[in-house]
C-alpha cells in the first residue's frame, strides 16, 4: 500500500517548484505564483488517470468523505449504511454531518454483505457507503441495485483502494461520489490529503465551495467571491499537492509491483490446503496492496499467529479482529458515544446500541482473517524467504 516507499527526486522537484515561488496556498496570488498551480494540476491528473468527470482535492480522506456527504445533502435525520470493518474515519465523517452511521456485517469480501445491507434499509436510509478495504472492492452491482430500488445515494470510500477497478471502471468513480485518502500510508501519498471524485457537475461545484468556506471562486479576488452556502476549510496546500503530482506518475509502477509481490507471496500460502483467500468480486481489479487470507477457525488462526510471531514472520501482518482501529469489536469510544461535542439524541441512541448489536456474522469472518501488507521495496529473495517462513510456521501450527 505505501507510496512513501517510492519517495524520491520527482517529489523533491515538484515541492521545490512551490518553494521557489513561496506561494503555498492553492487559491489566489495569481501573479506571484509564476504559473505554478500544483493543486489544479493534480486534480487534472486525477481526472485523467481515474476517469471521473470531476475531482476536488481536500486536506484528508476524512475531509473528502465529509465533503462528499455534504455535497450530496446527507445530514440530520438520515442513516448511512456502512461496514463493521473499516477505518474509524468512515463513521467520523457520518457523525460530522449530523447523520447516523448504521453498521452492518461484512462477508468474505471483507466489505459490505449486500444481504445485510438490504436488511438494514429503513425509511431514514439515505446512503450506502461501501468501503473498499485493503485494496479490493465491494460487490458494487448488488449495492447499486439496492440504491436504485430504494432511491439511495452511493458513496465509495475508496481510500484504501487507489488504482483498483471494478468491471473496467476505477474504484471511487462508480458511485455518486468516491473518495481517496493520500495520507502517509496510502497507495499514493501527499503526506496528508484526499480527493472527492464525481461525475455530477452540481456535486462537484458544491464540493469545491464546501471545502473552502463556501467560496464560489467566481470573484475577481477572494473578497469578491459570493457564498451560496456555508462551508468549512478542508483545503489542501500546494506543498502537499506537489508531492501527489510526483506520486500519481508512479501509480502504474506501484500497482504492478504490488501485484507481482502479492502473487509471489500468495503462491506459498496457496500450497497449504487449510488456507483460503479473500473473495474479490472482480479479481483483475484488486490493487494488491494486501494479501488477505483465512484459516477454517478462529482457534486455528490464533495458533498460527502465535507460531508466526515466534518465528518473526508476523511483521507486516494484521489481525484486525484484535485491532483497536479497524473493527467494530474494539471501537470502545464509539460504543460509549464518547464525543466531545453534544450530538443529537438520535445519533447518541444509535451509537449506544452498537455494543448490543449482533455482529456474529462479521466475527465469523474477521476472527479467521489476517491481512499481510505487501511492500514495494521487497527484493525477490526477500519475498521467497518471507513466503517460506510464513508457510512453515502456519503448517507447524496446524499439526495436531
Ligand atoms: C485512511 C482512510 C480514511 C481516511 O483518510 P485520512 O486521509 O487519514 O483522513 C478513510 N477511510 C479509510 C478506509 C481509510 O483507510
């Protein structure tokens, strides 16, 4: 996943272009910036590379989700259906616009189970938000059909799936809006940053204004801009966009490297009959940033993890089931509705019921799953060594 492994001369050159002019802001200072518009350039590159009609850069992936939801009119009185396995930013964004996150089960795709989504739809449901976790995608055809049937919007949280695709279209460009994060550990990075992609001009114009205090960007200067609605400051800086411009040029190489390394490592685990792999709705569209694999039971997985750790072969692998950051089981602050600001009674009640909600279907998947991060910098020899070590430890742990 991490584009930071390919940081180098190209990133330094783009950043230096900005440092030469000293204009670190993306709007205004037209004369002094000497023709350097890194944020605009990166938005054009995103449109070209991913194929959405519009792209709005913002300061983070979380800001991108908040911006997309606001532009699509999601807020007070609305429910947003999202998966039990994701990054905390997904529910943070839902709460930030005043809506209620409705957590539902994932299946062996490690993304939303369409049947669980269908069962969770109520008259208050406004949006389905699949999260394309760990580089691979949700069953979008099934989710789009539910959206069409119930007149819902679909926002793709594609923050972890940059460069992935589904049936020939890039992830993040398929729903009413889609988001990427360019934080430091994502497939391509700006240091911090994010983007909303959409094919709807009206949604784009709203994202553009919302992420910059509601400015319509039509005045002769910023003081002359009008403000058709209230916004916030979720702007990206020129320095961050400059890094992203270098990174986006490396995306093809990043994905090709991940694919090669992923498939080579996978070949070692494939040789173990008890190991199975994540279901990928469109296998060609994986971005290959993680190798996610299962054992038949939680007990077997826990034994395997102990064996991997004992042999120093668990580094770079994640057991999300015990992780405090990515799975509902350990989101204590969410269970306790521990917000600093006062939230609506409806939001509070919805959060407090999460700890009594039945996630046994998700548990049955997540307790048997480990995701192994694929590095770009591995040598061929290192992958063979890692594969051999992992396979040996797992096999040993499976002995009676
Ligand atoms: C990283 C991430 C985000 C948030 O991105 P930030 O840029 O860190 O705010 C949102 N959703 C998912 C699934 C992520 O992995």
